[in-house]
């Protein structure tokens, strides 16, 4: 069996999560978070759509983790993201974390915004 080292470039993978927090690149962040090649920062959830819109043109897809369960994105937020040309995939935060890590390891232009479980 051949093993290849995974290189993440500037983006950091999600290493863990729990009630109210995420561990990304060795740092624990409490509350909603956004991460990708632009770095990792706290996120104001759907009250901070500007942080998501700033990703337009920088990424191919945005994974949106909705917490423990999948939920609908508010219609006005979805409309704004689609109008900005952002590809959006909505899922639970655990599933979004795993999917983001896989695509990140492939060198894809992805970002992740999550609400804690």
C-alpha cells in the first residue's frame, strides 16, 4: 500500500468539533466559524452574510454546516449567495467538516461556514 502525505497549502483542516466549538488547524474556536484558504475566523452566522459574499470568485464551492441536523438556509441568504455566483452545499456540520477536509486534501478551492452542534 502506498501512502501519500496530504498537503493543505494555506487552508487548515477541521480536526474536531463538539458542543459549541470546532478545532481547526490546532486552534479551538467557539461558536460559528468560517474557514478556508483565507484563514479561519469566527462568523456571525446568517447575520454576517457579507463574510460569505466576500468569498465570491475565490472559491468554487461553499460548504454550509447547519449544526447537528441539516436545515434550510434562510431564503434571502440563499438568494444572495446564488446571485453572487457561490456554489452552495448545505448539510449538517459533521458532514460538512468531513466533505470539506476531503476536497481540501484534493487541492480544491473550497470554504466552510459552520454552526456548532
